[in-house]
C-alpha cells in the first residue's frame, strides 16, 4: 500500500512536477530551503484530506498568477489501483475544491482516509501540545476517522447537528424563543445530546488505546521513564442536557453552543506537570512527536495498514540523541522525509531526490 505517483500542476512554486516515491521505504527530499520540499508533502496531505497542514486559505496552494492548481495521485491498496484527483480553482471571491477518488466524489473524509491514511509531523506539529484545545480536537477527529472509517458518520452527524443548533441560537439574537422556536430548539438539543454521547464514547475509547502508546514513544525518544498521562476532559459535568439548560441564557446571547464535545480537550501531563505551560520546548516537541507516532501505530494495529508517514524537516529540530532514537522507532512502510541538512548517519533511504533538478 502506498503512493506510487504524484503529479502537480501550478501547485505552489511548481509549474509541473512528476514524483515517484519508493512505495515501501524511505524517500528523502534533500535540497536547499525554498525549493518546494514542504510543498510536495503538502500536496500529498491534500490528497488525503482535501486541505493543507500549512494554511487554511486554499488559494495559497495555487501558483502565483494562476487560477487553477491540480494534484493527482496514483495509490495502491495492496493490488488495487486508486486514482485521487484534486483541483483548486481560484474565483473572484473564494477558491473551490473538487476532489475525485477513482472518478467519484468522496462523501466524507472517511472516503479519503480509506484511500490514503497518513501521519504528518512538521516543525509546527508541536502546536498539538503547546497551543489551545482546537489543535488536539483536530488530532482526535482525524485519528478517529483513520482508525475506524465508520466513525466518520458520527463526526459528520455531530457537525451537522451542532451547525443547526447554532443557527437557531443565532436567529434568537439574544431574545427568548417563541413556542415554535422552542420546539425546534428542543429537537436539535436532544439530537445534539445523543450524537455528543456517541462522539465522546468514541473519543474516550481512542484515548484509552492511545495513552499507553504515547507514553511508550515519549519514554523511548526521551530515554527516560517519566510518567506521561493523556486523558479526556469534558467541557461540562453531569448530564449534558441539564448542563445545556444551565447555560442556555449564555448560549442565546452568544449565538452558539458553549459546551459540548466541540469545546472538550485532551489533557497532557509529564511527570505531573501540565505540558502546555510547564514543559520545556524540547519536552513539548518530543511529546508531540510521540503522539503522532502513537497515532500512526494505532492505525496500523486497528486497520492492518501502514499509513504513509510524512516528516517535514523533523531531524533539524532534534538533537543527535533524539534523532537516533527516532530512526530506531520509525515504522515500516512508506515514509517521505524532507531536509536541507545532511541526513542522520543511521538513515538508509531507498532514494534521495534533489528538487532543484525537478523545478520547471
């Protein structure tokens, strides 16, 4: 399983690019900064998610002075050939995205995850530890879909119900609901509680599987036995329906649902310290990498596939000791690595590609 071919047209700085990574081992993109190494990984990520790990503005991925960018990938799932095509079209007001998997529009992210499960770690990946809860919720959401495609339906339903409830709250404009509005609100609130319970159950089960793996990878990377705790934190206590009644006045004035899974967090502690505020930068980076490796391993165990691993300039951020540890811990399967520096001595890639020779 893996990416066999990547073709780009007017993506970032590339007018054209045709790239064939090794399907079963490490391919290194080794070239100076500014030659598009990260853009290649971004394009692969876009095939798997229809989004970018670098920007929330889709038009940023389109080459300057161009209106259309294309990303085409040929994948193999064992013997099955899968073609994934992404087209970005810059309009006057926004940029549209058109995604096809074997010529069909995917219904959800789960369809993309089935085609190309992947794990990515970038220098900004430490934000999963350092920054706010949204980064950890996104990590959970993506990992849930990767380990069990069926949870994609629960996530889609939760997002839809939350959107409908928030739309009703905005329509109130801070006023008390009419009897008709109250009836509608009760329907969506009940649905919200039902799907929230399902989503939290999936999240907590995932954390239960993930936590010991995170601790294992952290201790291996850091070469110590510091206790690592990963736990799920709800944004409410007691029954959700009662909690929602208690904050209803706040919700209607704010125009959105202020408690629920969309506000929950994942608590991370290291040796009893809150890693967001009390861990060093090195500890935060090591923990972030451990979380990605743990998620990768969990997908491999539960789905029986080796996700594609993307490592963007990771070794430049690690000291030699941790670099050596990471090399020993790298999972089997296809891996794409970018670097502008010499490779760690223990790395034996199947191919090393200089992008300066491929720019057109």
